[in-house]
C-alpha cells in the first residue's frame, strides 16, 4: 500500500511524490519542482517539472468543494467525466485537446500534457492579440465532436448508455443556478451589480417578464434535451492557444445536453472580447472578432453538414436533407439563446469575466449595459439568428449606444 491508496487533497510536496510514483517519464527525476497554477473555479491544477530534463506534466485534482465557494459541494467524479470527455475528443480531434497520460480514480486526479507554450485565450484576447486560425479550429472541434455523439450518428442503445456514463448532476446544478436562474431572480443574493447599473439590471433582468418566459424555455431545454455530449463550459478561459494551434481543456462540466449550449458559449465569450475591444478603441481587433464570430458560425454549419452526410445512420437523417436543415436551424437558434444566457450570467452572476471587470470603472459600467443589451437581443431574437452575419448585426445595431 502506498501513500496514494486513499484519497486526500495533495499539496505541492505530495504532488512531486505522486508524479515520481505514477508518471513513467518522471520516475528517475531527482530535481522536481511543483507549482499550483489553477485559476479556475473548481479544481486544483499543478505543474510538475523535472528541472534536469525539462520534461513536465500537469496534474489536475478534484476536491469535495469548489474553489470559488465552499457552498458548492461536489462529487470528485467530475475528474472521471473530464478525463473521459478529453479521451473521446482525442479520438476524433487529437490535435485540438491535450494528451491524457493517466486517470486515478482513488486520488480523483488525472495527468495530462503540459501546454506551457500556450496561452489561455481569454488573457491573450484581453491583450487584443489576433489568432487567424481560431474559427477554423473551434468549428472543427465542435462539428467533429458534437454531432457524432447524437442519435443521428450513434446506435440508440449505445447513445443511451453513454448518456448514463456522463450524468453530472452537481455541475449541471451549478449551471442551472448560475446561468439559468440567479441572473433573473438573485434568489441567493450572490449577484454582483455595479451601483450605477442597479436600476438598469432591475428593469432588463429582474422585472423583464417577456425575457423571463424565453429564459424559462431555454432552461427547460437545458434540463431535458439530451442531444449530444457537450464540453459544458466552452469559453475562452477553457481554451489554450498559440498563433497556429488551439487546445480545448477543462470539460469537467461535460454532460448530454443541447448542442447550442457549447456553440453559444463560444459566441458569448467572443462577444465579451468584442465589447472589451470597443471600450478600448481597438478597431483592428474588433473587426477580427466580428470576422471570427461570422466564420465560427458559418464554418460550424458547413462542417456539421459534412459530418452529417458522412456519418449519419438514423434513417430519416440519411434520407431527408430537409431534416438535416431543420436540425441545424434548431441548433443555431439554441446557440443564440444560450449565448445570451452566458452573457447575462457573466455580467451579474457569481463567476464574472475579466474582459469586462478589468476595464476602467466608467467603461466597465457602460460595457455591462452593452453586454446585457446584446444578451437580451440574442435571447429574444434567437429564431432569426441563423448566420454569422446575423449575430454580428446585433453587435453593430447596439454599438452606437455604447459609443
């Protein structure tokens, strides 16, 4: 029996011992350095480096509570879900996810490739850096991983068994509360609202009955539409990037839900970057963001149809192009609505985004209003948003208000 035969939350010294014992290319290391580098809301992330060889590994461990708040009591099974989701993505898009070396059920941790030469995309976008290949990469990731896990492609009994393996109730409950409920009711008194925007938020979010109806529809879609295996938290803080490469990380929220939830999260977080660029008059950057939103939606649609025609097995899906078109239109409508929900929750909710919060105060206040206006348009007009240009048009319609 070893030190690691029973679960406990490891510190940096224990992580070094764990790596020497469990990672084959680190067993002979004599000078290991371990650093806790996690900046997310849930888990603990360590980089362990052999100072002699330069080799390194990432160890990610789940605790029984979230880092963001001990009010969130969580199953450590989320590491199994995350690891398996990354392994499945690696089967189809190995160039777009980190390599997994190990999953340890006892210690509720996994070991994976260190992406030390990459940058978290949100941080890079806040520096107004441009990544010309991102739309190509993320549209491939979504089309190649989302459609193949649906009933369109999978044998139905196999799909139902897979749904069972990815039931993720604690993390889904976080989304149900923070994304779909608290931004509109603040029932747990956790919302964060700038005082200058209090009346605006009251009118646009808390007292907006037509909006509440549409949010309710989207919430029950999230609760009941087990369409595809989702990443579940696909934002720019869950993406590592370089000039030429993109890696999607952190699918601990993975579960079977509506495809539009993943697509919408990408669009929402690109929209935050657009607002940040507008606030700081970064015209070249905001034009690139607009192009990226257009291309992400349109390339996703085109690649989705390619995968459908190549891999669909369900008889209606094989025989009816009209059904394929309906299915994609439904996803894009869902995507717009979910983008709006993600934007509203990141503006007033517990887990906010630095793209907005780190703006100078006056710009921060204005940017929050603009984000809420964009979000509500995405939600209320979602059935009309079917192309990348449709999404960008909403940004343009509201840009003058911000100016």
